[in-house]
């Protein structure tokens, strides 16, 4: 019995999905049982890159999500609405949902998953994070024996492209951004990418999968890359680091003895020997640390029609496979590893309790005793230093670069506040976290 | 209803598996439904690292694989026999099988999978390749929408450790091997690792999963790393390469218009910019190329109790999840993505039809015209050269290093045979393939 797909959207990703479904040869044999049944588009007579039979096309998206013949709805129109309403409607009509929509899942996940659970259908979202990289599936199905401690991702291709070029060319952010926009690697309004919002959506989703609890997207602490300068990158290189925008979810001991989750997106100094340090250009990678597995990393293309379509189709196949031989209208339970089982929100660690290494760059007066005064400000607040280097003297000003040991963020901030009060400090130029 | 595990073997990996099953907190909730039911060991009173209740232990392995209460048999005793017979017996008694036994699967795969299919049970083998790295699961469940073209793996930790140290220290193979043996990174009899046999077992398994056909282990062309010299590594570095033992399965056009599979294990010059070039020490990585996904890589610990146990437990969870809610004695079909569906052997490309770049190092007489004669030998057989460098002259001898473009292996070998006949060639020192 064919498994019927209702596809919402025939843009870049939707076109890629249709292309795979219409040309199954050489792919999984299970694709023979999957049929593209209807395709919802905004306009019927737009030219398209993929040759979809005209009879399948419709502008009536509601007609697709309520069509009794459709088994699974694939949502690749993106945006918050009408994507959310269409997914809810599809679920209400007993259809499984596959989506690439990180923004909608990060915001409306609890509502969507509650609805899916009530109706006994799957919501699948491999394509929402990391483009073609299999990561959602491995988190659900391959790492169940592990207690995960941390998940670190380079999950935004645009910012990784910009940072890679800044490092290679010694160029400043604004210049590379402008060029990336001209080349189509960054959007005209780059906010979602360069301010880390897209990465924050993705880490909210990944954290929920990795740590088995719901995550409130608003609790992700988010810093983008606008303030990263060519000077920071150059100093980081001298110290053996490369700067990457990391999305991080890590378990840390909470104040009440319970573990809490630290959830954040920020530019980070990554040691050159770390596997994430070599992930350049538009590639993405997700690095996972757990017990007893140790460290694993998933690397691949973070975006693009083909890779994202590959992820969408793998979700379709998993649902089709899991439903095969089950009574479609019966009460067969869902596969527990594919469906969402958690309901409680994971406690989030307050930002000041975060433990991290820090990199700070100061401009100081060039006079005896400055280093001692800086060192004392840190020491008095329990912030121990790994290195403190006075690197450049220009006129009566000196550049000082400090890397701390792992310290509590609250203590570090108190030390910085004290340092900023010191008359011999001209300016705290930049503060970055160090992996 | 608890899902009951019969564990065969309580060595390194078995101990790791027991440890996870007996301490489920913080791992997948599905582990609550999985119970360690019996554990087969060789001797009851051996001291063990893991605290298994004595009542579970038995030396009667046959009693476990025929126990009507056991749902799934986990085979981690290794070796060919009695592992094969015990797995067949377990299958005959309707039990699912999870194994970490690459040697047995690579050799007896068809027999085991036929038996499993006849009885409607799963054989799962995530732990057989790449230790803790999720790779079998992603190949089965995440890349079904793709047409895979090539799979390249660093799948043997011992040889990767030896080659990494040779490169870092400029040391020769024999010295590093001896040290690796002293440190426990290589076995007293290192044949299976350094001659590429272990990697060949693994690529046979991976090729079968990636290309959807059965693979005859004997058809894997296999070269180990004994002949790789410090001199080769040094020249490779100068040319921008690092030498890795790669296990390769790649689709190539066959002579009859049908695709054939090229299956091989050999030391390979990998360009420094390639993601596999950075995989050092005992780490493993599997690099997959397909359409439309592009390039993805899976990286992690290739061996060890913890990582391998993590892979075994993920298999147990997938079988338990897939059986949940199904009538255990009923005729419910298996999940098509988890079970093995192919029966035909994939046609294997003859070695001489392989297309590859080659690296050759000669010792020649230092006299005018040698370069021209070498160049002509290659050119006459249709082998075009990327670079030809005379690098060192000692007395009346010169060292010549050649890198070819991608050429047919048969043509390349004919050229080498002709060159060896030339009176001014003292010796062909080494021939390696180039990625």
C-alpha cells in the first residue's frame, strides 16, 4: 500500500524533495512505497526547476492537510504562520508531519508535540537542524545508551563562512559581510544569522533531543558575531585558537543539587586541535560528549536544497517504515524512539552560574603597576588566570590580553566591573568565551 | 513488559554493556523496559570490573540462546566460532541478535541474514564498525533518500595511531609498531590491524549497507601499512598530503554499462584540506558522498569498552522500540529500515579497472634523459602526470617522485612494468594511491 505524501511548498527544499520522490532509482527500496500525492504551491504558473506533474499541484494548502488520502504532510514553506496552523490542522486530521521549520519548532514545539501525542502521530524534524547532516536521528536512535553532558554545534553556515573568511583574509566583519551578501551567502537582512538567532533556534531543538526535556527558546542566551574584530581573530590565532560561533547546550550542576542546562550561542575561541576548529566555510558540525561514548562529531553541509531534501526524505522513510504492517487506523503505539516522550521543561542554569574560560582584551595606560592591578582585580574575585600578556605598546597605551582558567561567569563579570573602574584602564575592547 | 537481554560475554565490551543496562538513570527512558536477564561467561569466579548479580551468570551459553524468556541475544564474545553457531541457534529460537563481531558478520553475513529473515528477527551490528560512532544506523535510516557514490573510512584505530605517530615523529614503521605494542595500542600479533584485514572486514559490512547489495569479503583488495616508510610520509607532506589507511567502497561504471563496486583497503595520500586528513590517533571517521546530500562525515572513538557498549545498547534500544506494541509471537513485519532486505551480490569492479591517482617514488641513475624516458613510459600507456620532481641526488643516484592524474590502474601498472625494464631505473621504491 502506497504511503501518500502531501507536500506544502515547492521552493528550494520542496523542489529537492519532489525530485527525490519522483526519481527513486538507486535510493532506498522503501521509496517505491512512497508516493507524492499532492503539492501545495502559492501560484500554479510559476516556472519551476523540478518537473512535477501538473495534476498534483494545488494552491489549496488546507485541502492537502485535510485530504483523507494523505498519510504524511511535509511542511517546507517556512516562517511561523501559516506553517504552524497548517501543521496543527494536519495533526488534527491524523497525519504525520515532517518539517524543516526550525523557527516554528523552536517556538511552538510544545504545542505541536502535545497535539501530535494526542493524535498518535509523528512530528519529524531532521531537516530543521544541520541541513543534510544526520543529527536528530542519531540523537533519538543512536545515543540512547549514553548520558550526554554537552552538545556543541557550528549550526549556522553564514556566520561560519564569514568567520572563516575573516580568519583567512585578516578582514573585518563589515567588509566580509558585504561581500557575502553580494555573493548570496548572506541575506540582505542578515540579522537572524549574524546575531545568532537562527543558531539559538537550532540549539533549543538539539538540547531538547539530547537532554530529554522541553526547552524554552527564550532562555537561550544569545550573542552574535558583529562585535568580533580582525584583531580578536589575530590574537586568538597567536594563542592557538580559532573563533567560531558555537551553539552550546551543556549539563552543569545546579544550585539545588539537580543538574541544570546551560544554553547559549556565542562566538567562542576554539583550540586549534579541537575537531570543531577545522570546520570551515558553509559546513556545519555537531560535536557531542557523553558517557560512556566519549566524543563524536557529525559533519556535513548545513544548508542547501539537496542536503535539506535528503534529510526530509529520510524522515518520510522512517515514518513510512515504522507504519508498515501496522493498522493505519488502529491504536498501534508509535515507535518510542521516533516520537517525542518528554513533557517537563529542563531547568536552565542562570547565566552568572555558567562556568567557562574567558578571553579579554584591554587597552590600558602604559605605566608600571598596571598588570599588577589587573591581576589583583581578578584574583580578589576568585578568577584565576591562565595567561596575561601585554602585547603592544602604542604611545602611552598598551594592549593587554588575558585568558582565564575555567571560572564562574558571575565572578568574572564582577572582576571586569572592578577593572573598568580603574583609572589606568582605557577600554575593555572585547570579551569572548574560550572552549 | 520487560524486554529481556541474554548477554554472551562479559569481557571489555560485555562489561560495558552490563554497566549501562544496570545503571539506566539519565539515559533513554526506554532502558527502563530493558532487563539484563542472563549473562554467559567462560568462568564464574573470574574477577570482573562490573558488578553483575551472581544469579544472572552462567557458563551455559547454549542455555541462553535457547532460553524461551530471552528476547534478544547480545553476542560480544568475538571470534568466528562458537559465535557463529550461537547466533544461528539464537535466531532459530526466534531471538533478535545484536553483535559487535565484524569478522563473523563479514564472513557469515549472508548465512546469518538469511536465517534471520526466515525467522523474522533482526540482526543489528552498529558496534561492528567504527566503535561508538553512529554509522550503521545513519546508513540504514538517515541516507535512504540518497544515491551514495563513495564511502571512505578510517576504520582501524591501531594503524591510524601508528601512521599519526610516524608523521608527527618522522619515525619508521617498525619502531612505532614496537612502541605501540609496548603501550597496548597494538596487539602482540598485529597482522589483522597492520595488514588491513580488520579494515577489510569493516568496509565489506559498510559497503553492503551503503550500496544495498551483498558483498563477498574475499573480493576486498587489501594492502596494509607495513611498506609505508618515513620517507614516503615526508614526501607526501611536502606535496600537501598526509598518509592514511583508507577503507574505500566506491561506485564506478562497469564495463557492461552497469555500475560496479570498487572495494579496497590501502594506504592513501589524503590532501591536507580533506576532512579525513585531520582524523588522528585512535579516532575513526567515515566519510560518505552521495546525491543529493553531498559530503558528510561521522567522527568518533573507533574502539574501547565504553564507545562500543554505547553502540550495542543503541541496537538493543532500537529493537526494543521497534517491537513495542507488536505481538511478540505474531506475524508483524519487521521495520524495513532496520532489517536486511538485499540478497544479490553487488558486482565488483576488477582491480585493473580502478581509476585513481598514484604516487610513485623511484631511485634512478643520475644522468641526462632519465626524466624524459620515465615521462615517455607513462605517456605511451595513456598515464598523464600531475607532477614529476627530481628531489635528491646522492652520488650517481637520484630520487624521482611522480604524482599522476586520475588514471586506470591497469594502464598505470603497464607503465610501471615498462619503467622497471629501463636500465637507468635502479628501483621503484614505493607506489601509493592518492585521493
